[in-house]
């Protein structure tokens, strides 16, 4: 049986790809970024039970050693997330693709596509594949929001039903990337080139973190890789995202937000490289 851990579903979003889309956020990530704004999505719950007594409404229970969650009585206070010692969440639904497609069909008149995000959605690839196949049957567009730590070239089934990937390129420098995420960026950079070459790169996203990451070097390297595709008319977007210390863990709470001047400087580099669609968030 195929099933995924779903952290959250946004029925309608206009910022997760073109048009109005339903967005599925899956639980679990294979990076552990210091600046993550949703660190509770990184790990999968190990049923330790530490959050149960923190819940004021009884929405979480420990039943035969497993945590259960009742969304209908949750007041969204997030006390459970603060009590969790391992950056996990008990507020997760186990969902089969058929259930997800049932939700999608209810949204059909109002959406033109779906986006699957995370955590890291490719960790639950079989669910994503089944969901995308079903969404395509409904005539919907399909986008993935990925940290890039997945070998898309080796997966012959996923890209044919995926319109494009919104790829995080957090840091081009291998050592700084490993320090930030705990993982190599080898696959990320391979995917940057591969997805662009097969017309499946929807956009690149880089979070700009002043004083912590070599932001300009990353933007320059992304632009050097994509310039030939932009010159050929490929509509690959580049989204430059300001770091904001909201929801982040201790080590990043005092990192400043990048100023307008530095963001515009990075935008200028991308524009000069030929990107027609650079946005600053
Ligand atoms: S957010 Fe967590 S602690 Fe708060 S009511 Fe919901 S399950 Fe309970
Ligand atoms: S969500 Fe965290 S605290 Fe709650 S049972 Fe799971 S691992 Fe333990």
C-alpha cells in the first residue's frame, strides 16, 4: 500500500507555482538546514510521547505505543511542536494517493494545478508519482518543490508526469552547503544542469543569508549554469528569498535580514545573465 505522511494541505495557493494551486506539504527531510523556517517538518515522529501532556485539548494521544492525532479537536496552539525534542510533528496524516486525489477533485473548479512540497517530497516518491498520475488524468498541472537531493535523471517515471521542479540551490560552495544542511550539494548541482537540459526546471530558489552563506557566489554560479538556457528563451525563473528569522532555531535567530541594496545587487547579476523572471521575496 502506498501512503505518505502529510504535514499540511493548502487548498488554494497563488505563490507555489503559476495560477491557483493545491499544495501538499509532506513530512520528513533529508537536509537539516540551520535556517529552516519549519523545523518541525524535518524528522518523522518516533512516538516518544513527550508532546502528549503538552496538548491542552487532548488532540494527541499515545495509543498502544503510537501517537495519534485528531485534527478536529486541535486548536493549532503548537504547544506540541515546542515540546518535541527532535524537530518532528505529531500533527501528521497518513494519506493514500486516492485520498489525496479525492481532496483534489473537490478543489477542481478553482485550481489549475498542484504542487508537492515538504519537508522533502521526493522522500515519498511513490506517493508523489501516484498523485501526479491521478492529477494529470484530471487535467491538472504538476510541480515539485525540492531541495534537489534526489537523482531525477535515474527516475524514468516521475518527470514524465511532472511539469517542472522548483529547485532549491542553497549554496554552490560544497563546504558551506554541508555546514548549512549536513549534506553534500553534488546532486543539487547535477539537477540544476540536468533539469534545465530536459526543460523541467520551473525555477531556482536561493535563500540569501547575510554573513553566513556566500550568497553572491551561489547566485553567480547558478546564473553561469543557466545563462545558455535563458539565452535560448527558456522561461526558468530565479527567486531570491530574503532570510527572515521567523520560526528558525536558536543558531539563526540573531542573523539579520538582508537589506534592499544587497538583494537588488543579486537581482542585477541574474538580470545581466539573461534571466527574464527574477523575483525577490
Ligand atoms: S497544536 Fe498540538 S498541542 Fe496544540 S491543540 Fe493541536 S495537537 Fe494539541
Ligand atoms: S511529535 Fe515529537 S514529542 Fe511528539 S511523540 Fe513524536 S517525536 Fe515525540
